[in-house]
C-alpha cells in the first residue's frame, strides 16, 4: 500500500510539474492519471502512502499522524477543488475533490 501510494504521488506530481511549458504563466486543468477522477490526485496518493505506513508500523503515533494527514489534506483538497470549479468554466463537473467517486 505504501509503495502504491508513493507511485501515485510521484506520478501525480510529475503531471502537475509538466502542466506548463517553461516561462508559461497561469493555471491549467490537470489531466491524466487519477486527475481524471479527482482534483488532488497527489494528495490522494500521499494519503494512501501514509495509510500504508500506519498499517505497517501498527503504532498509535503512526495512526495519529495519518489522522492529521487526512484532516489537513482533506481540507486542502476541498479548497483546491472549489477553486478549480470557480476558475474554470470547462472544469469536469464529475471530478471529486480527493477520493474517486466519493468526495
């Protein structure tokens, strides 16, 4: 689970870094990978990653950190999602904020 989350996170960050050409300004709609389903695919990958870490460790501090990550990235993803919907008229209406098909 940890490795899958890390791969999702790395791939999503790669897609985000390559949205614009050098010296290009402005915002663009992320496309590809899990971005076809959620606004914050990189956050989803990070949550899966930390979930795997918490399960692997099986300790209270690891699960407490996972809870912090869920609350923090959940709120940030909601904010990003709302921002995309306001900024882009053609933003895909079926995309969720963080969890595919759910939230």
